[in-house]
C-alpha cells in the first residue's frame, strides 16, 4: 500500500523542491531575492508536480473511469493512492520551501 503511494510522493516532492531551488538561481544573480523566487516557483509547481508524479492526467482518468464503470475496486483504490501520494508530496515540498523562504514574504 505504501509502496504504491511512495513513488508519486517522492516524485512530486522532488519536482517542487528541485524546481524551486534550481529555478530560483536567476533570482540570486538578477535581483538578489532567491528566496522570494523559490517561494513563487514552489507555489506554481504544485499542480505540475502532481501531474508529473501520476504520469499524466489522461491515463489516470481512463483508469478511474474503467474501474468505476467496471466495478474494479482494486484499480480504483490504486489510482486514488497514486493521486493522494502525489498530492501529499507536492504539498510537502511546498511546505518545505515556504518554511525555508518564510522571511522572504
């Protein structure tokens, strides 16, 4: 159960943290406010991190549709765990960045 949700969790976490840190480097060079840039990037990357972590939206929506209409509760549960893991990972990454960049607001 945790194995299913751990890959999307850490993928979304890595996308948010890595994107915010690497993306804030121009803020260091150009205007001297990398923490503010990291905060803004982390906020914008949350949704994209979830999409990346679940492997795109269309296969997940198709799997949800077929499991609901076909009565396959195991597939439905797996897809919901994938989505929950991605959601938690993206929000954890956002929380970490906002905690580190808290003084930049």
